[in-house]
């Protein structure tokens, strides 16, 4: 394994944690903007409809995937600028 990949591992882990926190905040804001006063429903919340529960899950998944890809790609690009090698 290349030294750059090994050196990037802790950076990648930190970026992954940061992207999760960022995505959670973005999802909460988007959920509120869509007109929901309450937190997003859990899958086992019996007082919420299937439609609302599934809509929240799909939206949350899309936001998490998009934010993670953006942060991962940005981290890799920054690593290339600093070291001259792509970490992947």
C-alpha cells in the first residue's frame, strides 16, 4: 500500500465524521423548509404515515450521500494539491 494512502486514512476518517455532522444539519434545515415543524419521523413511529416516513428516509439518504461525496472529493483534491498524489 502506498504511503500516501496510509497517511490519508486518518484524514479520511475525520472528514467522514465531519460530513456526517454537516449532512445531519443540512437535512434538518431542508426538512423544516419543506414545512415540517417536527423532527423527521423514525421508521418505527406509529403516528406518522408511510409516505412521510419513506420521504424522510429517501431525502436523508440523498443528502448524506451528496454531502459525503462532496467532502470526500474535496479532501482528495486538497491532498493532491498539498502532496502531488491522489490518495485513492
